[in-house]
């Protein structure tokens, strides 16, 4: 078995585990810093809205020896606006100029024909009105709003409202970071970008629901035992699905990276950047938020619940009583099995908080993906 596969099996069994929930404040702080940077970039630089949203004209020329830089200079002088020029596969040019009406577009087309020494009738001009762009933007916002509402309703019904709130915060986190990156790098925002954003929201939600499902099963009847707190069970859910999240994210990122870096960068197919950047950043942010944001937020919200607070007090009291007697906590009762690595704390700096056994970092052992151990009346 490969090292990654062996690690995944050990994480799934609860033999090892990283205390994601216990170190949640650090990850919250990191997310806040990234979000602030994204918002700052959005506020300072703003989004480079494409012609579909701002209106303008697109001129396609036949094969020409004119360089991209020269064509851009001619287009900007002819129109008085910024121009985006791309080299097409047939050797022609795609010249995009925003904020032009029909009369202005005709004048620019005529001037470009003279400057580029190309017959005017061979330059194809497509005009996009700003009103159409506003309609597209409004429909995009409407679709996003409906998507968010449906997500919250579904999660509240399938799981509970705390998980719905945590998932919504994670989705907003992913959106903010992706939009901020677009502002910072200056990539053009087109309908393809919107499609990419909606796609990554669905992916991020899928990754989050996988962890939530494990947590739901692992925390079933949790108040009937006194071995683990809710946060420890939540942490076990993250660890048990960690390698799966990493594998699915890497597999999804590889083809998207090909679109972004090879298609958009090497081959110069700039239109691929519209959707590939949003997918690349969004997939990475979605995997991050599912692990470091969504589930720790659920644990924070649940720990405020009176019955979960009472459970935590009982667990801590039992551990203190066992420590006072010089005994290890009883892992054989409450229908759970004893973790294989349940050993006294060796004082390692990375060990769990005081009064929490080291094995509890990973949470209750999962069997068959259920997150609950097999009932046992004696220690194994």
C-alpha cells in the first residue's frame, strides 16, 4: 500500500489525526487575513468587467502580419478607450473595445481598416449593448441568490440549521477569495467566469456535505456516552475524510491547471482564462473551507448548545477523576471501542488540550464509515 493510502487508512481508523478543530482559531485568523486581502484588492483595483457586462464591440480580422501590440495601439487611438487584442489560431486578430455604441463602432471599424491595411468588409464587427450586459449580471446575481437559499434549506432539512449556516459562510468565503483574486490579477470577468463560480460552489458544497455526513453519523446519540466531546467527534470526521478530500481536489485541479497554464498561458487561448482561473482558485478555496472552516464552525455552534455543554463537562470530569486515581479513561464502555493508541500523555507540545487523552484528537473510531464504534462490553 502506498504511503498516502496507508495514511488514509490510519486516519480513517483513528490511529492518527491532526487536531483541526482544536487549532481552529489559527485557521479562522488565516482565513480572515486572506479575505481582507481579497476585499482590499476588490476595493482598490475593482473587477475588469468583460464586454458582455459593459457593452462594446468586437472586431475580428483575417490573417495579418500586424503585431498584437501595434493593433492594440491603433485600436485605442481609433476608439479612445482601452482595447484588448488577442491573436487567433488562423493568424487573425480579435480586437475588443468596451463602451462603444453603434455609430462609434462603425467609425472605429473604418479607422482600423485603414490603420491595419485590411479591407473594411473583411473585418467582422459584433456589437454588444450595455443593457444586455446588465441583464446578464442581474440574472447571474439572481441565480446565485436562489442557489444559496436552496442550499441553506436543503442542509437545514438534511442535517440541521447549524450546518446550513456553516456551509453558507464557507461558500461566501470561497466566493470572496475567488472574486478578490480576479481583482488582483486583473483577469477579465465574462459569463464564463460566472459559470466557473457556480461550478466551484457546487464542488465546495459537495466536499462539505461529505464531512457533514460523517459528522452526523459519528455524533448520533453522542450525549449517551461520556468518552468524547462533540468537537472531538467533529475532528474525527474531518480526519476520516481528509485523504479523500485531498485526492478529489488534486484530481480536479490537474485538468483545470492545464486549461489555465497551458491553454491560457502557453497556447495564448485567453478565453480559457475566463473560466479556468475561477475554477482553479475556487476548487482550492473550497477544499480549504470544507476542512478548516465549515466543520470547525459547526463544532463552535454546537458547543453552545446546553446539552452539548453538559456533555463536555461530564467528559472532562470523568477524565479528571480517572487521572486523580492514576487510571486511564475507560474506553470500553458507552458502546465504543478503545483506540489502539490510547496511551498516557507524553507531554508533547502537539498533544491535545489538558484532560483530553491523546487518542481523542482523532475522535471515536469509525467502523464502516459510521463514525461509531462497535458495542463492546469489555476491553479489547
